[in-house]
C-alpha cells in the first residue's frame, strides 16, 4: 500500500488522501484567489513524490514553479510553522511542458481521425443535421481508406463529398450543400483561432504523459493561457485526452495508487452549454476511467458548475471559500455544504463563507471508499515554488526533456488531401490525353469519365476504375496500418460519446 498523502491539517487532526482512492476522483472548488491552484499543486507534488505522473492545464501560467524547489516565501514559512511541519523540505518535481502551439512546451497534436466526428462537431459548433453529415464524411473516408490526419485532409474530404454529393446520397444518405457549407465555415472559424494547429502528426502518445523520473511521477503541464481564448478547443482537447486514456489503457482493477492523475482546471468550460447527451457521456467516461487507474480531479470556482451526476463521481473534496453576495450565491453555498459529509461540530455553510486563503473544508474518501467527515483545515504549503519560473528556465526544461525534438517535427504523410489531389490530377491528365487524340465530342466524354474514374475508384467501381481503387487501397494500407483500428476505436469512442456509428 502506498502511504496516505498528508494534504491538510488543523489543530486536532491530519487529513490524508489515500492513493488507492485517488481513482475515485475529486473536486477542488472555491472563489477566485482562495487557494485552488496551490491545492492542486500540493496534490500533484504528493502524487509525484510517490511515483504517480500527473497531467494538468496551466490556465494562468502560474504552475510552472512546481519544477523548482520553493524557498523564501513568507506565507509558506508561516504555514510550515503554524502547522508544525517539522520535516518539511523544499523540493522541485520533474516536469514536462506541453503547448498546442509549441511555444511554451512540446506540441500536443491529435489527428482529425482520432478526434472523431463527435468531438469535432462540438468543436465546430455543429447542429445535429450538420453533425450527421460530418459523420457521413468520416464514414466515406473510412470506407475508402482515406486518412483524415490534419485540417487539409478534412477540408479536401468535405470538398470532395460536397462536389459529389449526389453520388454519395444513394449509399450514405442525404449530404446537403448547406451542411457541408456550415462545416466548412466552422473550420474557418477554428482556423482563425489557430485551432487547426491542434491537428496533425505526430499525435500525442498518451504514454508520454505517464513517465517517471528518478522514481518521481512526471508532472505534465499544458500551457492553457492562450487556449482559454478558445474555450471549446480547450475543453474538447482535454475531453479527447480523457477518452484517449480510457481507450488505450488496459483494465487495471484496484491499484494501490493511480497510474495517472488528471487535473481538469476551469472545468466549467466543459459543461457550459454542453447538451445533455454530452454530459451523460462525460459522466460515463469519468465513471469508467476509474477502472483504468486514472484519477480525475475537476477544479472550478463553484461546485454548481459541475452537473450533479458528474459531481456524484467525485469522491475526494476540497472546498475553499465561496462568496455569497446574492441570494443565488447563498443557495450555491448551501448546496455546496450539503454535498459534503456533515461534521456535527461545524456549520458547513457558514464556514464556507469564512474560510481564509489556503484553508478549506476537506473530505477525503476513507479506505472503504466512504467520504470522511468534513474537516475545516489548512492545506499544506507546496514544497516547490509558488508562481511561474522564468522563460529561460522553461526553455531549458523543454530542451532537456526526454521527448525533446520528437513532437517538434510535424510530419505530413500521404493522406486524404494528397490522395484526392493526386487523383484529381490523374483524372485531368487522362482527360487531356484523350482530348489530344480525339474529336471535341469525344473529349467531353473522356472528361466525364475521368471524373467518374476518381469517384468510381473511391466508391469501389469496376472496369478500368479498378486500377484506381486498387492503387488507392494499397496506398491507404501503406499509409494507415491502423486505420481499421482507428475507425474501430472511434467506434468505441463514438458509442461512448454518443456517436451515431
Ligand atoms: N496552501 C497554501 N499554502 C501557502 N500559501 C497559500 C496556500 N494556498 C494559497 N496560498 C497563497 O494564496 C495565493 C492565492 O492562491 P491560488 O493562486 O491558489 O488561488 P486560486 O484559487 O487558484 O485563485 P484563481 O481563481 O485566481 O486562480 C497563493 O499565491 C499563495 O500565496
Ligand atoms: Mg488559480
């Protein structure tokens, strides 16, 4: 058994987070400036110390300090003294920095195919009809071995399906021009936020998030300050990461400590105007990922930000202060108090409004998985630095990392975009050759046949078109290897996330 992690203390008791209960998830809440980020840092430090890697997004850019030993912080010294932490020492922890834009960390990428139509629909703000068409576009790509890796691929594929909508309608159902147009517009909007940078290869290998260094768990920090300007990209990326973890990790049963702890900061962004179907699926992912040995801790200002059925999955609770200016606030405070296990000696609702910075109502799961009695306590101070490191220190860490260079080189292998372009060129050339030797009337026929050849090949037509289909199948097999796997995986994710596949 891993040692219980001492997280908080008051004058009569010590509060521990049990590592074997960390996969029963958690919730850290509190108004701005009440100590949520430091609490998250303290939890991550403790997990790292017992060899558990963590993933967290750094919304305000104030988490990088975890890589450096603390010291010289009066608030920390005061707390060490107040809590009588005799063997407290300053320490830094191993960190890997990540950044969608590759500036403040190693680039994080997903392929379009892996993201799948459901998450993309959310990313692109599509309605049900449009989302249905996007599902069709994915299916047509899958059926024809066309890889969807980056935005170019998706754009080309949309164009292709749009241009040949009538030919696809019989087999796949209606592909309306308006829906294709809406998806294209969504892509433009995403590109205008530079959100297209998220897509491509090499795709993040989640095992790179699960490393240890000298026995300590690596803390993965995703730069999220810029991502906050595109909240849908942010929440979709994190949701994709969760589903990647879910799909790629084997069943783990009950472990004495988790394989990874995932902190989801600004979690309200995930639930803001999320359709009920998505909330259902998030609940499902959160519930099921537990058996893969992953703990998920949501961090948000108000516990009411998290839908009840998701909150019900979050066993370990740290409730920092809430302000209660309006009747609505007061209701939220009462609700927050009621969701914690009552301590007869504390008026929880009153306490929530009085708590100082770095102080909280804490209730951790006991060894039987039951919520412990709520205690009012001070969160331990972090051993590493509070606040950011310098840009130079950050660059040095990035350059010195084990994965330095791997994700930095984007690869652009043959995929839907290239294949469709090549096919179109071949078809045009065929038409031209035909035109050179024949009369004007014949040219026209050859032209249609050329285009038909492309479509025929993609749709598995016969005759001279077989050549195209075959070549396509071969190049697809070469390029993909795991396309079938991918599409299966997406099937799993699709069903998990409520897709139509
Ligand atoms: N456990 C703690 N030990 C020592 N100091 C703390 C602790 N918790 C908070 N503090 C102090 O309070 C400050 C604010 O805390 P923190 O940044 O965690 O607030 P927050 O809830 O994340 O705020 P925001 O919502 O604005 O991000 C810290 O910079 C630190 O100085
Ligand atoms: Mg914070």
